[in-house]
């Protein structure tokens, strides 16, 4: 404690004695002439020096923050992708955070509060915060605008949840009539929360908004014995966001079921539905699934962003050779291109990226999807509806009469769809689809199990890719290390190979990871492989041949990303454990 107080005292003394202008000149951010002009203006305007320098274009907010970080040896933090801890937010009121322009980020295991400030030279704010909290602090530098946005976003979330739950407790008896339905085709802006809205509406909208802003892929609303737990899946990992009192679970689920056009009276059977919402001008398609449990109905909402900005092979993480193989495959006039992998491995996004390559005015492209995850201009996209018998197979039969050039089938789920896809490929169409297999070579046996003859597969299949998603190391905190003998032996790499490992910081929610990337193997079907498929070759023989002729396996693809510092050894081993 004394050491911390000494460090803080030294820093406090430093920031009291070194003027901001001098710091910025020492950092090379501004010139003495810039400073003199700003100081002259300050005498008249009474604005803070940093604000004047930014207003006059002498430097940007980021340059100011980075200069302060460098000169004061205080970490610079970007608040864009940070999710502050609830414990930290609860220590500083919204009023104080706004008045001092500070954002609490986290509480360390030792009890120190990590707080972001735009101006650590503001001794009034520093002293006021320390006096109010009566605890040790770690100061980090962030831009003023990022701090304002973070305060608005995260304090609003907590306030909305708190107020909504309080109102629901007071008004439980009148919740039913206040619930408002919306059209499944008209997006509702969930950020437009009015005080006049029913409390349950505000509660659901706040949960949805938080999930979208944190780029979650799924929302889990789970009834437990004493409370309802809300969790978000971010980068493939579940994080708990809040606990809701147990008695509020029924109206919460009722609101979600009404929005997704489910039967609210049916609580004994699983149901599926859909909600279309709007957040910050962005359309989000929510696929809703409810499931009865011993404590009530569990709901899982999958978020599908209706935007193709994330589509593109170069954005997904494929290497140059793999992208070249894909382009060769989709340039063909006919044949089948398969993308395989487990659920949630990014198969559909890869298919959209391939469609983006071949999407040309002279090409008639038709897709059959469940659901339509991205809307793409110039492509005829069809949504299947199994409730009325409009399945992949029936849709595929229909679109073959629509004069297509290229066809995308969201998934080969059954024997009929597999046979139709092969027939379409053999009659002059390029067919793109997905399949659930662990690797590329085993896809052949999977299709044979569906009843497709070997000789037809050999004639129709052009390329098979298998992929996984692995978490990327956080660039803010990853730590370099060298392979020891054990790791080197496990991975087949030289001892001393340099790589990176996760650490954890506020930017990555203390997980050590931020975002995900693809690892893949792409098996091109050449003449020899066609012969082997026709002769019922074993899966391991197909794999051995493909490897000898240039195919990078999933494990090898992951190892490349480990050596490049993109992912960790742990992620590689976890994602390729059985490969």
C-alpha cells in the first residue's frame, strides 16, 4: 500500500508541475508557435488548452491522449471495444463520471480501481475522485469523446435495467395489456426507449441493445432456481451480463414470444420465431428459440446482422493459397463447392464471400437459405419455410426451373437435397453448399452415407473446404514467449519458436482475446482424387494424397496463425483436438 501511495504521490507531483503545453511540445505533438497561439486564445475564451488545440486542428484527440500517455507513462486505452465491469461502474455515479469526464473500467484483484481519464493533468478531478472513493487507483488515458460515449452507453444500460425491473415489480398486475406487438417485417429501433413504454418493453429493448453494441452472436435468457440469468456469447464465449429477479421471468419471456410471433399460451413445447430490430441504423435479425426447463422457459436469441460489410475472403482469415483455390473453384461453370465444419464455424459467411466474388450482372444467382443472414444486392435470395413444406429440397427443385447459373444451398441436410445438388452440378450449374463434417476428406463418406453414388460424387464435387473459428489474441495485452521442449514436441515445431500468449486487459474483457479468425483446409479435387473417390478410397488415403499435393490441414493452418501472433497455442489445440 505504501509503495502504491508513493507511486501515486510521485505522479501527482509530476502532473502538478509539468504544464500540458510543455508535455505536448516534448512529445512532438505541437510546435511552440501552436502553443503560443492557443495560450493567447485561452486568455479570451477560458477554454481548456487541450480543447483549443484540438479545435484549431493542431492535434487530434487521439494524438493528445497518446502524447499524455507517453510523457506521463500512463497506459493509453481505447474504450471502443471495452466492456467495463459492473463492479467498477457501481463505484462511481453517473453524475460524477459526467462531471469529471472519467470512465471506471475495472477493479483489480487487489481492489484498485482502473479508471480512464481524458486529462490526467486535471488535478481537481484526480483529487476529487480519490477522495470520494478512498481507494487506490490506476489511471489510464482515453479520448474525451470515447469517455462520453462510454458513459452514455454503459450507464444508460444499467439505469434502464434497474428502472425497468423496479417498474415491473410495481406494475406486474398490468403487464399483459401494455405489451405491444410489432410486425415481423418492420424493424423496431430498440434504442428509442420512452419513459411511457411498458417496463417489460424497456427491459427487453435494453438487453437487445446491449447485445448488439457488444457484438454478441447469441443472447441466453436462462431461468434458474432463484433468478433469471442473462448471458451473451461474444467471440464464442459466454459472459454473464446481469441477473434478473426470478418473478420477472414470465413477463420477460412473454414479451419476447409476442415480438417473435410465438404462442404465449404454449409453455410445454419448444417454439421458434423471429424478430427484426434496429440499433444505430443497423438492421438485426433475431432468430428466437424457446425451450421448456424445470424452472420455466429458456430463450436463446441468435443475432444476424443484415449487413454484408463483414463479407470477403480477405476479411475472414484465409491465406493467399486458400483464397486462390476458392477463386479457381467458383470460376468454374459447374460442379459442387462444399464448406464444412461444426455449427457456428462461419460456413455461411464463407459462402457469402464466395457469392460476392461471382456476383456479376450477367450471372443469375439464386440462394436457398435458412435463415437469410446477409442481404446481397443483385442476388435472388430465398427463405425456406419448413412449416409449410418449403424445404431445401423442394426449393431446389423449383429454382432449377428458374434458369440459374449459380446456386447456393444453405445446407445439405438430407439425402434428397444431396441428390438434387449433384444433379444440378452435373447439368451445368455451380452449386455452393455446407455440410456438417469435421474435416474436408470425410465429407465424401458423409455424402456416400446419404446415398449419393461414388461415381456421381467423383464427377460433380470440385472443392471441399473445412473450417473452424479461433479467437484472436488481444493486440493490447498479448505477451511474447518461446516454445519449450514440451510445446515444441507437441506441435512439431523447433524449440525456441516465438509466439504469443493471452494476458487479459480491459480492452478484451480480461480474456486475452478479441475477435475471431478462420483456420481452414481446402481440398481441391483433381483427376487422381476423382479416381480414388470412384474406387471408394478410405478417408485417410484421401487426406494423405491431399496433403502431399499441397493441402494445409486445420492443425497446420492454426499453427501458422500461432507463429504469426494471431492466436494462441491453447486455441489451436482446443480447435483441432481431434484433427
